C-alpha cells in the first residue's frame, strides 16, 4: 500500500461522493457513484487509510462524514478478521481524530460528532472491558483537552448506554459483560458526569455575568461579546452532560442519584431556572422522579443476568453459592425494598426544591407562548405529576413517610397547571388528581379537602369545549395549534379528556358530595336564566339556533356533563336521609318549566332531567310532569307545522333527530331503572303512546319501537304471565295484522316483489324530496323494530318465587335449573316464518340477477354507507356534520340505511330469540333446517360487511345461549357447514390479498383504487377476527385468557423472556366444544380453519388463535389415530405462521410455543415431523439430532422446559419471519470475549438444579 495509491483512491471517492450529493446529478451517474462507494467499502483492503484520509478536517463536511462512515463499516463488518495491530492502529487514529481531528465545538457539524461517537462505541462493544481495560481512562484524558472533546466523550457514553441498556443491540454475553462493568464503574462515571456538568455550568454562568446568589438565578446579565463563544461552548457541554445523565438515571443504582445528600437532584432543580439548560434539567428530573425502582433495569439487570447465568450453563453445570444468594436477595427483597428506594425523592418536596420548581414554572409561563418555554412547562408538569405518584405510593404504606410540610404549596402549583390555558397541560394533571382523591391517607388531609371546591371550579372551566386549533375564540386555541394537527384531532383528544375529568370529579365528590351538588345547582340555574348566544356561526337547522360551536351550547354542554357527574355520585355516596331532596326537586321543577326551541340546548335539558330524576323517587307526584316533558320532546320539530304535514318531509337534521331519540331513550331508561315507580302510571303512559302511534307519520319507526319497549319494560312488573301475555298480544296486534297479511307475505317471500314494494326499482327525478315508497319501507321497519323490542325486553321475574307465583315457571332441567316461559313467545313465534322469509329474501337480493333489477337511482342501494366505510377505515367524521347535516341526504342514502338497518335488526331478533324464549325457541320444529335455508343461503354473494354482523349478533348469541340438550340437533348441523364455508371463503380472499401484494404497482388493476383495496383488506381482517372469535368462544372456556393477554403485553425487554408468552395451562374445551369435536365433519372444519388462519396476514387474529384455540382443539384429537399427513400439515401450518408473523414478538412467542408443544407431543409417534424440521432453512442437523435424542429417550431426565424451548427456537429460527427493514440488512457479528464469570463444569449428565434427590441443591452452596 503506497501513499499515492491511497491518494488516488481518495480522489475517486471524493468525486463519487460529490456526484451522489449533487442535486444536479443524473440518476444514472448517481447510481454508478453509489455502486462504486459501496463496492469500495465491501471489498477494498485499504479502507482504513482511505477512511482516515477522507476524515481529515481539511476536507469538506460531506467528505469527512463519508470517510468516517467507511471506518464505521470496517469496525462493524471487518473487525473480527482484522489483525490485532490493525485494530490498535484504527483505535488510536480514531481517538486521535477526537483529540485533534475535529473543528471547535461550535463549528463542527452534528452529524460528524454523531458518527465519530458511533465508531468509538462500536469498538467498545467489541473490545471492552476484556481487551481495552483503560477505555474509561482514555475518555477521561480526552475530556481534559477541551470542550470539543468533552462533548464527544458525552456522546460516546450516552450512545454506549443506549446500545447496551436501552436498545440492547448486542449479544447477551457481551451486553452482560459491558453492563456489569459499567455498573462496577458507575461511581466514577457519575462523578465524572456531575463534575463536568457543574464545572461547565459554573463557567457558563460566570461568562454570562449571572450573579452567584441562588436567589438571583433568574436574572442573568448580558454576555461580553468576546466571551460569548466560550460561554456557548460551555453551555453545549452542559447540555450534552444533561442528555448523557438522562441516559443513565433510569437504570443506575439509586445510590448514585441520591449521593452527597441528593446533590444531583439539587443541581437539577437549580438548573430549572437556567433558560438554555432548563429543558435538559427537567428531562433528567422527570426520569429520576418517574422511576419505578422495583421494575427498572437498575435491579432488573442483576436479576436477568443471574437468570441467564442459569440458562446459559451446559447440562450439569453448577452456579456458585454467591450467585444463588444474590439471586435470592434480589427476588426476595424486591418487594420490601421498592418503597424504601423512593424515600429520597421526598427531598423534592422540601422548601428549596419546591421554590425552584415553582419559580421556574412562573418565569416560563410569564414570558408568553414560546415553544421552548411551553415544552419546558410540559416537562415540569410531568415532574409534578410523577412527584404526586411517588407521594401516593409512599404515604400510608409500611414506610415512615409523612405528609410533606409543603403539600399545600404543591397542591397550589398543581392547580395552576390545571387552570392553565393549554388543554394539554390541564389534561396532564387529571390522573394525579384522581390518585390523590382516592388515596386512603391523603384523601382525609384537610389541605386536599380544601382543594376540592377549587378543583371542581377549575373543572367547570375545563369542561367547556373550546380551544379548536382553527379558531381564535379562546386563549387555548393558540396552545392547541402547537399540540394538534386538526380540529378532528383536538375533538378526539377533548372527548377523552372530558371522560377522564368526569371520573376524577366523581372521586372528588365522593369526598365532598354536597359541594359538588351545590355548584351544579348554581351553574344549572345560571344557564336556565342566561340569554342564548348563538355566536357568529348560525346552525343549518334554523335561524337563531345554536351550532355545536355556539357560546351558549358549549356552556350548556359543559354544565350538563358536570351536573350529571356530580349528582350521580352524590346519590351513590350519601345516605338516604342526607340527600337534599327539596333542593333537587326545586332544580327539577326549574328544568321542567324551561322551554326552548333550540334542539342542542333541549338535548342538554333532557340530560339534566335524567340526572335529577332520582329525586322523583322521593316525590312520586312529580312523575307525570317528567313524562309530559319527555313526551313533548319525542315529537320535537323545529318547524312546528311539519308534524301535521302528510306528505314526505325533508330529512331532519342530526340535532333534531338526536333530541327525539334522546327523549325516547330517557323514557326507556326510566322504565328500566325505576319500573316500580312508573308502574302506577302505566295506563296514562300506555294511552299516551297509543295516541302517538295512531298518527303513522308523527314518529319514525325507531321512535315508535322505543316507546313500545318502554311499555314492555313496565309490563314485566305485572309479574303475572297471563296479564302480560294479554297486554303483549294487544300491543303487537297492529304488527301481527300487517306482518301476516297476504300482501306482506307475498312481498317478504319474493325478492322481485320486495324490490318493487320498497321502491328500489324506481327511477327518481328528485332524489332529495321524492320518495313514493317511503311509507312501505317504514311499515316493514315498524314490524321488525317492534318484534325486536318485544324480544329484547319481555322477561320473567328475576326472583324464582315471584316467577313461580306469576305462572312463568314451567319446570326444571335435569341439572336442577328452572325452565321459564316468556309471555311474548306465542306472539313472536307466530311471526317467525315471515321473518325467516324476509331474511331469505334479503340474502337473495345480492344475487346478480336481483342486483340488476334495482333502478338507476338505487343501483348502489346495497352498498355500504359512507359512515360505515369511514368507521372501518378509521376516518374521522367532519365535526359540523355531526349535528347540522340531514340524517340521510338523498333517497339513495335513505334506501341504503333501510337495507342496512333491516338486515342487522332481523339478525338481532334471531340472536335475542334464544336467551329470550329459551326452550320454546330451540324446540321449534326443524329450526336448524329453517335457519340453514334462510339465514345461510346465497352466502357467496353476501358481502363481507353484511356477513360480519350476522356472525356477531345472530350466530354467536344463538350458539352461546343454546342449552346443551340441543347441541346435536341445532348447533352441530348449523356450525359444521358454516365453518367449512367460512374457511373456504376467507382462504380465497387472503389468497387474493397475497397475490395483490406481490404485484408491482404498474401491474395493479386501475379500476380498483387504493382506497377500495384498503377497505376490502380491512373488511377481510375484521371478518377473519369475527370468525375466529366465534370459533373460540364456542370451543374454549374463558378462564386464563386474561392472564395470557397480560403476559403478551407486559412481556419483558429480553427476547428470551418473550418466549414465556404461552397459552394458559387451564385453556380447556367447553361442553359445546367437545360436542362439536365429536362430529367428524365439524371437527375437521374447526381444525383446518384454526391452523390455516395462522398464516393469514392479520396479527391480532393470529395471536388470539394461537394462544387460545389451536392447542385445545388439537389436544382433543391427540388420543386418536391421526394421519401422518395431517400431523405434518398442522406442524407446517404453524411454521408458515411463523414465517408470516415472526416479526411480531407476541405472535412469534406464541407460535414458537405452539410448534414446541406439537413437536414434543407428536414427534415420538410421527417421524414425519423430523422430515418437516429438516426442510427448515439453515437448520443445524446435529443440533436437531441432539434435541430429538433427548426427546425420544425416556431414560434421560428432561432438561428445564425453558432451555428446551430455547433450543427448539434456535432450531426453527430459519423460518421465523423478519421485519422488512431487517430482511436485507447485512448482519453484524459481535464475538463474545472470554467470560468475566468463571463456570465450573462437573462431570454430571443431569442438571443439578433438577436432581430429584436434592443433592444437587446442596452442591450449589459448597465451596
């Protein structure tokens, strides 16, 4: 290698880099230059001298960066094959670059600093501590040369901590060696970091002329211009030191953070008042205060280290007694020590610390909305929240911590954040307020109790929905523009924030219910007497009416939420004799007497009526007034005359529709929750409903049904079978007459007649106003709604004695459980044939010849509604449309809504029929055949968006509520063909999706836009989940499922730990599952569907199926004689699942465990499984032989389950899928160095930890 050769090659590389980075370069030249550079890095033997030459500071920044990238590439990919002298040469030169090869701290580019620190860290990961014991000394020496070198040392230390502890990007043994050595040297490292920070901050403050007195920290003077660069250099080092500390504080031993009387915490509090350093200081403080010490890496590291020491031992190795002792200390002491660890943090409640925290907050807030200051305020708010959490954890526990003297000051400062204009800051405080209010000790503290009225007063302001980024009507708007991208984002956030506030307000009112009720009353009275302010934007509903942004509505909305929250809590908290009945009734009278024609405000009024209704239980004489108010609202219209217009009226706006529905639901809720109170007024209620039902156009079908549901709920209180049956017969007489008429029977049975009757074959001239068949559709809807309402609501008395006395009890099951009869059964079963005919007809509407008969206007009548599409795609609805748009804008949308609702409601009836009518429904003659010939015909043409609700609202509840006596006559004949069909359908759809994903963009079909493809794929995913959920709930008992979910979510950082995400041991088949598995065709369908689904590209479905369903199903057939091909197929299906989902840790762990279970259970009987294993790419045959020999030899004692699983996982690693970003990444190999831990290998064949006679355990403690 000659200098000329290096120079010549460097010149070519400089030209190539220039071409790559030059925007004017053509693509061809850029690709050629890129290829040249990459080939140089991969193949050139003189990379190191070339890289060093290009990295000289005389070169441009781009060239220097490329030179350093070459050196980094050498370290990452060639280090293992480099001679020792070349490694030393490279290391010395890199350290020389840090020492003298960089520009000054203010001039050097940040990407140069970053790559330099990366190179050093890559060398450390390969050589320290075994082969580079003086690394820390060398870094210390470098830092003494100046600010530039000190900053680079900080970057190196931070990057090292991130790679080793945070991201864990190196092999287990190397990570363990480095982390343990870091821990051993942490006192020196921390001392170095703190000293560096303190020295540079002091220099910086001296140069900017800041006075030394602590009280004057907030008033720095102007910097001398000559000293400004030096001051900035010190400031940069200070920021770097804070960032590095942030990388260590989360996992180092707490003693380092609290050393020297919490010197670090004190220093961080002081720096909160230093504008350039305050954000970094706040970050460090937040990390320190937020630590959960019993789960943080500071103690988790030794635990995982010692556990891995067990796992890494060869069979028969013993671990020294010291390791065992320390492991026992960690696991036993983790619970006792965790609260003790937190005590030193209470120093932050001291006078000095609290003073600096509060003064920093006041200063930052007083300087207006500046992004930097706002970010700092957020961090400070998080610090206070974390402090509150730590206080709640410590106080009242076994520790001797008392309520801090500055608790009142803390609450005042916390309240200041709760009243800040920023909605984000307000929301950040809610969880901590909740923790304080429910704390067993603090909730009795006078200071906190005195804070409740202030908190509730602040909540009254915070509940007002203002602060939309696009508006300027509140100080919050300016802050929202920093926090939210759109009004929709803000709206979603605020709805969540409000729900959280409601929960916290209820906690506060549990402590002081009277104050909350008093405030709610005052606010309600104020709103009732205030004039309506519609604001600049009028509603589309009518002139002078509120929109959702109107000042009056947002106040009404907030007040309503507040009163609802506090009043409900008051009734739950106070004893009956403490309830302020007179005040409540006075408020109710004011609300009932209040009149408004504004639909948005009226909706709030109705909510207040519902909130105050519990007072009526004390004064029943007010019930008629409440009913009168609600019934008036049921027929609410903005234009009064439209009530009496017989012609088809224009669609109501969402606000008007909501008021009417709100009134109906309030009546239902009242009848459901207070039936005994309403029962004496039943006749009045019945007559009122009959009067409303007499006018066919006055109410929508849903509103009619809602009122009838209310009557049915009250009729349940008759507790007399015959009386209730007569009433239901009378109530349903109009429906029965219409539903069973010859014309309706003809319409419901013939798809062509049905299309014509509902007007779907018409061509409409005016698609907004003209709708000649609207009345026909409403009649069908009325019948279906009524049947559904009666089936859902009619019930027998809950008490067995009352049911027996009322004639509802007809006998007992063999198990002893009572058999009841429902008074609605006779009426509903009369209508069942036509209902099934309607379902059959509806299914047949999707046949191509029927779709062709739809009129031009209604060609898309069977398509999804836009609102359904948006919900599936997760698209937010525009805010204004929620209330101001007509419910259905055109006759087409009304027709779409009719078909959609009709389809859903028919299946809701069938889904509720089982739980409602029980044996009377399940014993209907030929029920299985009738269902198969109606609900399940023409499924090939039924779209996914209609099939999903059928499975969810019909099949699942029908099957789950079916008594075991009817499994073989109803469930098996129905589920077998259904599951077989669903498997074939989903397999075909997933095949299309997979083929589509393999096509290039230019080959994709132009007539299927991306949005449509996304919708179709998402629908297939949702249908897949629905199908697998149906099979799971039918076959597998629920116990243990929640445990498994938690394991998957809370899995530890270590990859080894992830393999512990296993199916619950208690997952067993239900009685229904066992019955289904006895039927050969059903059993085959279930197994094939479950195992095929593992390779469908839906991670959620795969994980649930793997953990809950696959093994219990297979285990049921293991005692039989499975065909070898079937066994191979099951095992291969799991491996295919791993290939598809292996990139997701949760899925990968569950699939590995399932594959392990299958192989371990079936390999002794089926040698074909070994042949499958041998086909796995890159499998180590000798390792497989070793695994098999241990598995097949019963005389050998089995090794630990964990180690067998890990061995198996390594065997099948070749088929575990990787993320796309890793599939083509060049693999980095870091060799293990001689272990820092000595392992003694006795000549034992078995693992001493598992020795049955216990002798191995005593050997652990022998010297």
